[in-house]
C-alpha cells in the first residue's frame, strides 16, 4: 500500500519501468476500501442492494490487496536494509496512526483514552498484519506446499479461540492470500490480462452480485472480515470448515476476475496507485469526523441519491488524499525517517568471496 514498501525489480516505486497495471489495481482497491467503509455506515434493513454490493466488495478487495502485498514481498529475506524499510514503512506508521486513531476515537466517540499498540484500532490492523506476514516470508519460501499449509493454518485459527492482540485472527485467517501472492510470478498475471479472461470476468461479477443479493443480508461481516471463528459465529465445526473453503474459492475467483478487468495502460489514477498508504490511513479519520457531524444520518434519510453522492465523494476523497500537497503535509507521519541512533545507516557491502573460498568457510 505504500510507496516505501519494497517492490522487487520491475514495478519498484523508484524505477521508471514500474508497471501501470499494479498501480491501477492498487488505486482501484483502495477506492473500494473507502467505498466499503462508507457504505457500511448507511446500510439498513431496507438497503438490500447496497448490502449485496458491500458484501461483494468485501469478498475480494482485502484478499486482493493482501495477495499483491505477498507478490511484492517475494524478495524479502530479512536483510538489514529490508528490515529497516519494514520498520520505517510499516511498523512505525502503525504505531503513529494507532496513537492518532486512539485520540480520534476519544475525542469524537468519547471512548476512554487508551493507547494500546497490541490492539489495533479500526483499519490499523492491516499494517501490523503486513509486518507479521512479511517477517514470515523466509519461512514460506523455505517450505514445500506453502499455500496448502497456510490454508490449514487459516482454518485451524477459525476453530480455536484467539485473542485480538496484534490482529492475530485476521493475520492467520487472511494468511493464505499473502502466501499465494508469494508464489505468483509475472506470467500468472499475464494470463489474466487477456481478452478471454476479461470476457469471463464480467459474468463472474454479475453472477456474484446476483448471489450476494439473493443471500443478503448474509454472509455477516464477521465471515468476510476474517475476525471470528466458528464458536463466535455459532456454526458447527464441519459446516464452518466447508463454508470457509467455499469463501476461499469464491474470493480467489473474484480476485482473478478483478485483476483481469484492471487496465494495463497508464491512466490518471496510475500515479496515485503508488501511494495508497496515504488515503488508506487518512480516510478513516475523515469517516469518523463525518460520523460525528451526522453526515451518514443525512445520507440514510436521502436514500439512493444520497448513496450515490456518498460513493462519488468517497472516491474523490481517495484521489485527493493521494495528491502531492497532502502527501508532503503528512509524509512525516506516513513515511517517517528513523533516527540514526535507532537504526544505523547501512554499511558498504562486504566483498564477496570467491566460490572456492566460500565453500571452505563453511567447513568446520
């Protein structure tokens, strides 16, 4: 989500050959995140169509984001320079915005002021989850059948009672998408960027929306947000496992269909796709402010017209929060520079020994 997050090879934030496809996908996904957060504020028992659209979006937008995060974590091996970027680009922004959101909730909602970094507030969970996922990348690159193992871990997490510290339920339940991203290669995305794939993607989304409308108001948010197990959902173990596997399959199909529809050429949204951490972290604050001033109450009263205006405003806000003036203003919070006394500057690389010398050095 962030320009400071390392992207290997082509597609790196600081390389001229960065692929517009991935940046377009990231901007569209962050727009869907903002839309989903906005819609859930105005959903009522009388807004079945909006609820169905909300469920459709929630079935694939975070899985897609997490999959792309895994894809761009493939080269992570735990080198000191990678750890430094992980600290400055993910962990420190998490600590900063966890504090900010705690203050916002205290001022606007009147909650008790308690800054607890181990219990992520609102959308901050993704940062701590990304931190944990990326640290485990060498493990998944070292084992056989990592996706299958991640699926088992995810299902097992849903059958046990896990506390909310460090967003652990979501870390474990969303894990398969991150690991799948680690296993993907450019040729996999190339297969989705064909005319046949695009033609198939449209009926997939139409059918999924029709199914979501038919099932509305199910499935509940707890199923789609991956933060509740079978005990909390009051579902028998066997049925829970089958439904989770079905959700995995549906989400994977929707993610593939979404990526098939993402434009591959450079558009006005492309540049914004390189800095999605800014609108991700900032739009939640604006939502809480709008909630405090009764904006969503007005939208609920105005029906469909209000929902359309809210949707347009949400996308416009995402674009606005991605602009350079906003980024310059809040860069110290989103992309902080760590002090040298805490994280020393990288040292010049050590000369690489000749192959024969390296082999000798490994002999005890």
